C-alpha cells in the first residue's frame, strides 16, 4: 500500500518452512540496506530496524507469521517491492512449508 510518494507499507507472510532464522534475516537486511529509505518491520508490538541483523532476529518470525514492513523515503516503493519478492516469492531461496 502506498501511503504517500515517500511512505509505503505492506504486510508480508513468512512462507519458508524454517521461518526467519539467521540466514534469511541476513538476506532481508542485505536487501534493505541497499536503499536510502528508513525501513521498519513489526510483528505485533515488536518494531525493529530492517537494516539491523540483531533487531531482525528479535522478531522470532516462524512460518505463517505476518509482518508489517513500512518504508519512508525517496526509494520506498522499490525497497518494498524487492523485500516482498524476497519473502513471498523467492522464500529466501528455501523450501516452502509442506
């Protein structure tokens, strides 16, 4: 959802079998870090910086967890699109839950 030209927000679902463990969390951080915009990820009450591996692992997101990703800045749309593709289409390069 585009909230304005410089603010975008989406909900994504973790679909890979092992959830957001260290390797996929690092992939997420690597993609987020390519962009200038500020990116936050939340899982209920927990809100973290998408560019911090330590904070991303605090989400404890297992398969089926829905996360809200909010990006603010000039390249927010591109960041959101690439992060959504990584999580929901590429599944971090891991197998889906059977």
